[in-house]
């Protein structure tokens, strides 16, 4: 689960709340297009954090990987339905 991996990063609470919202939205996406749209929003959010230098580079990289994995997992689950 992405939440468990994200929790290991110890992000600031405001950022953690926004990321939790993104994870919930991804989990609620019920079509391939919706999952891809959520994935694009997640990448945009992380890019904003990276540009603003709000997190350490290692945490940014971890978030990219975590969300990419989560999107791929969600797409796989939808394909299995």
C-alpha cells in the first residue's frame, strides 16, 4: 500500500494531508482514464513540491516511485476486473 511507504518518509503534516487525499482519489478511480488522470495530478503535485524545494530530494524521488507504482497497481487491478 502506498500509505505505508509514504508514512516512512515522515512528511510535514500539511503535505501528508494533501498526499493522503491524492491516494484516496487514486484508490477511488474506477476507470483507466480516471487512474491516468489521478496519476498526472500526483506527478504535478510532486513536481510542485520539487520546484518549491519543500522536501528533500530523496523524499521527492521516493514519492515519484511510490505514486508510479500505485498507479500501475491500480491499472492492473482494473484490468483484472
